[in-house]
């Protein structure tokens, strides 16, 4: 780490300059993070591999305090982090659904609907054929008896179709 102190001119405070590697080491940052801080105006750069130590540390501490108190510009970072977590959860959920479908634990609503529609259509057809089968199997039933059975079956099927109990 190399720190150079420049003598003040006309009553100014001395400027302490530090090289980039030393500043990264001092603040525990990567060079990319230091570049990011420079772009955001937090790290103060003074030419080739020279950084204003005092202003950079002051700005960085102020930035960290703002972040810790929740008023800093890190809300964007926190928002991005929460969005990434939400995306990861959605991707995990999607993969779980795919796996369940492959294992046969999950079927599509369309195939369930088609299966039940076919089953209920077959049931309706068999029930509607019941009066004529009864007439053939039970010859003692009169035409009015068969008509009554037919009416009751139709009435029951209509009530079920309407959702009546």
C-alpha cells in the first residue's frame, strides 16, 4: 500500500493519495467494485492509479451508513436481489411442476376434462337407453310405465346438468 501526502497550497488541507490496489485492500473491495464506486461518484479518482484517500473513505462511509439505515441508493440493489430470489423461486416451481408431470403425478386440466366428458357422455347414453332395454326385458311393463321411467331419467339428468341436487 502506497500513500502519498501532498503539501497544502495556500492554507488548503493536505491531499493524501493512495494507489488503487492499496485502496482496494484498505476498503476490502475488488477492482471492479472500486470502478463502480468511481462511476457512482463515491470514490474520488485523481489520475493514473491515484485516489483521494480522505474523500473516498468519507464518501464510502457515508454511502455505507445510508445503506445501513435504509435511505441509501442500495434500494435498487435490494430490489434486484428480491427480484432475483423471486425469479429463482418461480424457476424452481416450474421445474417441480415439470418433474411431477414426468412422474405422472400431474396431468393437464384439458386431459382431465376430456376424460370426464367422455365418461359422463357414455353414462348419459347408457341411462337414456335404459327405458327401451327395460321394455324389452320386462314385457309386463306398460307403455305408460316405460314413459314414466323415461321422464324421470330425463328429469334427473337435466337436474344434474343444471347443478340441482
